[in-house]
C-alpha cells in the first residue's frame, strides 16, 4: 500500500505564491516519478508537473516559468512552488505517484486564486 499525504494550498491573491508538499508512505522503495495534477470545477484533471527520482522535470505549458517542482528523495516528498498565480490556477491539486502498474493519488488540496 502507498499513502500520499498532501499539505499546503489555500487562498491567495493573483500574483501571489503558494507551496504544496506531498509525502509518500508505505511500500515505496522503488518509487520513481512523482507529480502534481489539478482539477478545476467542470474540467478534467490535468497534468501540472512531474519529476523523476533523477530530477528530470516536465511541466504543463500553462505553468512553465511560474511553477517549480522539486523533491527530496530521502524523505519521499515532492514539492510544488507556485509563483505568479493566476485566477485560472484555481483548482484542487492532487499529488500523483505511478508505481508497479498502479496510480496513487493524494487526497487533494484546494488552491484558490482571487483576482
């Protein structure tokens, strides 16, 4: 079993910053990729960013240059630093870990950006 525990998020004005973190627990000795997805009301869940255990990153075009994904392999924790936030970034953000043919999700954390 794998558990993903998220923290962070909240309410911020446009142009502000927020940070998220997600700690993985359980049978995770072979964890590789970790990532963040988001889902806005009435929209499909979409990729935000991913990072491999070697530090290779991938970003959605909509967040490139504003968001930074990072991880601490020793703590099995992935972070998302979000700067220059826009109202369209408002969504529930989910931590994601694909592992051994399954996909694990965090509980989700709300990010709200006011204009």
